[in-house]
C-alpha cells in the first residue's frame, strides 16, 4: 500500500463515511472480498486513523464528526449514525 493514501484508501473511507456506524476490519474484509485481504484493510484503516480521517474504538473504526475529511471531500452532517468515541462509550 505504501505511505500515501491512494484511491483504495479513499474508496474505503467513503464507504465507511457513507454507510456510517462503526466497522471492524473483519466486517470490512467480508464486504471488500476478494478485492482486499484483511491485512490490507487493517493497513488502510490504521493509515486513515493516523491521518485523523478515522476514529478507532477498540477494534472498530468510524468516520465521526471529530474526524478530518479527506482532501476534496466532506464529512456528512452531524445527524449521521456515526458517533464520537465519547458517545459510543455511554
């Protein structure tokens, strides 16, 4: 995958953003099979998290209002199903 966020990372981010909620690597691997192996999904998720584009809670990832949008894209409104980590812990 490399260090740059490529079109595959962008597609993964868009899917998580658009569908909302919290996703595990296993769930995403099942969704993206056979395009990506789980190790690739995990690498993309961690790269997106480290860049501030995803939030992680345990083993789950989401695009929350606290995240940054990818360049040229936007976050969905705050009425989306994804919640902040603090809200998910309640």
